[in-house]
C-alpha cells in the first residue's frame, strides 16, 4: 500500500475525468508526476507507477481540504 507521500509517474499519455473538476486531467508519459492521494490514481491508476523517492518532485498534488 502506498503512503500519501509516495510519488507516481505516468507510464502512458492520456486524460481522465476527475469528479467535480470541469476540465479533464491530462497526463504525459514519463513527465506527469502525482502524489499517491491524487484523484487521477483512482480513475486511471494503471497508467502510473511508483517513482523512486530520490526524485522527490511532484507536478500535481491532491487539492487541499478547506476545512
């Protein structure tokens, strides 16, 4: 099981619908990096793989809760 701080990188190029977001989320193979709690992983997680922790740069974090 991935921790919320794990980073995943796209293994393919594509897009997906994120519930509540009017704009499709677009990801690019070998470039787009997201944290484990990003909603795209629930939608199309098979297009991402765990990235080595030493890289440590993320493109898209999950939205912060406003509460």
